[in-house]
C-alpha cells in the first residue's frame, strides 16, 4: 500500500505552474520507464501543460554539461555547452508550463554540481528521487557494467560495493566526496525538504512511479501509466545464462584477443546484449540474477541508514521506507559461469544482434544506424587516453576445435544451435566481434 510520509503529506501532490521537476534518479530505478513514456507523449504533454524539452529520449547530454560528466561510449562524449543550450531555450520559452527534466546521472553530482543543475533550470524547482531495495539495486547496477564491457564478476563487485558501512561504495550516487549523503545533498541544493519528493519502488505497486509523476505534473490519470513502450524500450534484467554468455564474450574479446573495451562495446553491448534483452523473453526455467545472502543482508543494513536519512530530513515520501531494509531473495549461483549448454534462442539472438550491428543495422535489423565521420578518430583518441587499465580475471578456457554438428534440411536454426556447446558458440561470437572491431578501426 502506498503511504505518504513526511513534511507536506497533508497537501495535494500537484506542483505549481512553471515548476521545474528534476528527476534525479536513482539509476536502474524506473528511469527508462519515465523517459520512454515522456518522450513518446511529448505532444500530448504539451497540450496538458507540461514540457519535456529536447528531442531525445532523455536529457543525458544536457545533464552531462550541467554536472560536468561526459557521455561514455559515444563518438562525441563531451560534455558540450550546446547540449544544454538547446534545452535551455525551450525551457525559457515554456511560459507557464511545468517542466520535466530527467536523467538519472544527475544523482552522481556533488553539491556544487547539484546547485548548478537547480540554478540553471531556474525556479521554482522540485526534485524527484526514486529509491529501491539495495539488495536488488546492486545486481542491476552490476549488469549494466557487464553490458558495457566490464570484466568484474558479481561477487567481486558486491564485496567492493558493500565494503564501506556508510554505503558510499554502492555506486556513484552514494559518494560522499563533498561530505554529504545523497539525501542531504539534494535537500540542500533544492533549498529545503519541502522541495524534494522520494518515491520508494515496490513490486506490489508497479504503477506507483508513473502515477506519482502524473499527480506532480497535473496530468490526466493513467496518461503515463498506459503509455505504450517503444520497440527499443525494453529494460529487463539479464538471466544468468544471458549474463554468462555476455561475460564470456567480453573476456574472450578483451582479455584474450586484446580488443579495446571501446571497440568491443559496439558489438557485444549494442548488438548481442541489446538483442537478447529486446528480442527474447527468458524461459520459466532461467534463473534471475540475485545477490548472495551475505550481500542481501549487507544491503539491508545500508538501506536502513538510507531510510533513516530520509526520515530525518522531513521530506515527503511516497511508499514504504521499510522496503529499503527488507532482506530479499538471494542466490549463491555465479552468473558469470558459462554452463555446458545454453538455450538455443540465447545463442541465436546474440548472433543475430552482432551480425546486425556488424553490417550497419540496429539490433532489430529494422533501420540503418547513423555513422558519424569522426567515430573512428574519436574511438582511437579515447583508447589512447585510457589511463586506468582493467585488471582482467583469469581467461575462460574455451576449446577452439569443438566440432559443430552438421545441419539437416529438416532442422531449424534453433535446433542446430541447441546442439552446439556453449563454449563453442562463445568462441564463434567472439571471433566475429574481434574481426568486426578490427574493421571498424582499420585505416581507410
């Protein structure tokens, strides 16, 4: 059940006209849901008195300029002032409309950057901070790192994340480099607890986040909740089989074959991983990625401190802060250990995604990808500037000469792939990725 706690709970959630509603994050906490819905409904939002500025799905570039953070793994990481200028001009011309500004990397800001976000957007300003149980948040954050080429295993990631009892190592939003916690920082930047609303995510109320956003912005009931998700809007987590395949590909391509992470990400993340997430639904027998018991218990302790900081601040809370201290389900399974066999459709979709990207298409093979002339030069520049080498784990031994069963005319691609050992499929996928990566950076 949704409960409203803290200062201002007796008032309607509706914000005054012209309010700049700043969606702060957290990452992996419904951000894509907000952004996909808002970007899909831009014209309808305008008619309802709300501006979602810009023409992209989210405000990652504009936010990057405001907080001084580049946009990673892109041909032009910036940040650049023109990214913000185009959004600023729309906001200035918005008259009495309420403004929604959304990018979860805003939560990475220190106090100076947070103040800059608020000052740049103008007044009146209100923040929306979305929290979730850290026992499920941490594995989700690890998966995002995995998809973008990180070689760190889940157990190693979690031990580092919960090494600091204050929670400062859980992720970039929880830093204390300015001496402040996440909640304290944004209460101060926004000018008081009355200018910040916290939403706590719970499985029992999946519509809570969008429904709260509708109330804050004065939108018709279920306008955002019922918004159709665009075809590229899938944001589920990887299954253990999918994660193991992606990790094996990352290790093979980067560690054994020496392909730079910035090159490998195009095929493994934008190809294989995106196709897996967007084109298939895990079977009922596929395990979800869960943290081990010790990590779930550590997360509950850190979550308790986060809940206390929210209560002490007096800010308005939508939901139950007890969710942050809940000890959720756990698993001792290693999601990076490649099984002897993987589901055939996992292999088929990963191959399809890599092939699509390698030949210049998006992962769905429905449209050509825009190619920027400076992409190769920028990739080479980023590789040369990389100063923090990744400590690779021990290479995964993969046989290179395992026989692939011959197909018969009656067999489907799924049946053929189902008979191929997982390690052989990884070797094939990785070889294709390395070949394409070398083509991408080859001089012309």
